[in-house]
C-alpha cells in the first residue's frame, strides 16, 4: 500500500496496523509548536506533579521522585488536528500504565482530566489513558523536551490527536463523570481519533 503526499510516498502501516499517515494529514519533517497562549517556563526544581480526586490518596511528586518511576523509551508518530504529522519521534519518560500502579484509582474513577501549568486541560477515559502508548515524556529524540514542546514534562497520546496530551503537565484529576477540557469545550472532538478524522464537533 502507498499514497503520495506532496510527492512523498508514505508507505505502510503503523505499529497498530493503521495507515501510517491518517486521512487528511501531511507529513512534516519539522516539529511545529502549537500552543494556545504563552509558553510556560517551569524548571525541574519547581516542577511538581499532583494527583487528586477519586484516588486512594492524593499525592505529590517532585522531579527527583518522578524520575525514580519506571522509565521507558519508544517510537511513535504525532498527529496534530491542524493536519501535520511528525513520524518516528523517540519518546522517553514514564508510561501512564506504569504510573497508575502508584496511585490506586478508586473503582468509581472512570475519567482522567490532565491539568497543565498555565491552565490548559484535556480529558480522556481512564481505560484510554491505560493504553500501552500514553506517556509522560521528558526527552524526545535524545534531547530534554524544550519548553515550547511542553518541557520539562508533557503527555503524549499517539492514538489520538495531539491536543489530548497536555504540555507542562502538573497533575491529574480522577473523576466519575467526564469533564471536557480546554479544546473539548471549544469545539474539538471528545474522542479525537485521527483515523476517523474526529476533529471538531
Ligand atoms: N498545555 C498545553 N498543552 C497542549 C497544547 C496547549 O496549547 N497547551 N496544545 C495541544 C496541541 S493542539 C498540540 S497539536 C500539541 C502540540 O505539541 P507541540 O507544540 O510540541 O508540537 O500539544 C497539545 N498540548
Ligand atoms: Mo494540535
């Protein structure tokens, strides 16, 4: 299988068996910056990560503590709803599925709202957060994540459009009912599947 985008032939399937380039997307070699509002300048020393809501106990991690969690590295593509896709970045950090073992969500917890420094939020069902590829990322392509890209720490959700991963992540709120985040209340799809082109509502 193959298709041509701006004279580039995009071959094949991604690691989930879906076309590597989702419909309506084009491949870019760049890593564009897409932020609503100003870039947040947070040092690792001031960065704190907090979990609250429907969890066994509310907790907070410093940078040093977070770095002691299981660290992983994998390759994944990144799809922005504004039609660009960046292929094959190497992401390093802590998978949510590893992190969640630290916090024991309560049985009633069905949704997770990501909160970022600066006020950005985005929501996903807990079962989607637990999927194998949702990661807290601090390093990309071997370099510490730049502040423009959400450094020191962001979330990525490779199976969803990239707005489902908050840059400058500062905490997670566990909820019984879904609570739409910043873009989700401003016209973006709640489910954000790039292969179904779930862009806007
Ligand atoms: N805190 C925060 N996170 C955010 C955003 C934002 O504006 N603020 N934009 C989202 C969108 S729409 C995209 S496409 C990606 C962009 O990440 P990048 O700037 O590293 O390319 O971050 C997502 N996470
Ligand atoms: Mo985006």
